């Protein structure tokens, strides 16, 4: 009696699967098997390689020049994360690996600092090659000098770096340049009146304004 009951139980269980296509059952079991040898190893390796070879990973200096209006480096990093949609991947002793949106890239010229460029090719920041290099974020609007090679004199202009347009120009050509130029005060006041937050390098850029607005939405 003891041997008969288990036998009937097995036979009853087998009858539940009568009529099912055996081949499809075996195929389904193989695909659903989470312990198949080598499956996890292969998936993890592919995932790790895709992270390692991302084109939008950029290595930046750990040090960042603190623009006016930012109280600390942590505040600036938070603002960069919102405005640029940059992600901090991992930190080293003197550098940090970051993930930028598609199209951003660090360009190493033959001479001069490394240029961090946005998808349209505009230089958004500069940094040197040395271990103690410092990242300098550039604003959209800037008063810059323009030299005349024929007479050695210089002028000043206000440039919109996003569009490349010249918004205002000095009327005086002088041997003095930069803040020593006679028109420096006038052009600086012109820029302050129209773009009061122009010293913040994360403001007025079209992508920054959109990203900041999206980050404030509930």
C-alpha cells in the first residue's frame, strides 16, 4: 500500500501535462534557467565594457575656478549638474571622470589648454594639462580685446559666444588693452545693464536655462 500511493500520485501529475508539445516545454525551460553556466558573467562583462567605452565620458580636473556668486565648490558642482546635466562618475586624486550629454567632448589642441566643447563646437570651459590644473568655465557674454595688426592698436567688443555675434563695440582704438582700455568701463556697464548675471558662466546659455528650468519642475 505504501508503494502504490506515490505511484498513483506521479501518474496523476503526469496526466496534467498530457497533450502539451514537449519540445516547446524543454525550450522554455532552457531560456528561463537563471543558473545557466556563464550567463551572468557574459551580461556583466558586456555592461561593464559599454560603460568603459562611452564616448561622452570626460576627465576633468578636480579643482574648479570658483565664479563670483558661488559660496563653495559643492554648490558649483550642484549647479553644473543641473545646468549641464553632467554626472560625476568617479573621483581620483587630481581628476574626476564625468559623463556629459551626447555631443560634448574634450579637445586637446597642439598647444594651449584643453577645450571642453558643447555639441555645437562652442568652447564652454578650459583646463590645463598639469596634475594641479584648474577648470575654468567660460560665460556666454564676454568683453574681449580685438587687435589691429596694421597699427598695433586695440579695440574692445562684447561677443555673444553662443551665436558668435558682436553685440557692442568700442569706438576708441588704443594701445592699452583689457581693463586698461579707455572703453572698458563703458562696455562693462553696457553688459551689466542688459545681462546682469553674465558673470555666472552657467546662465543665459540656451541649454543651461532649459535644464535649470526642468530641474525645478515638480
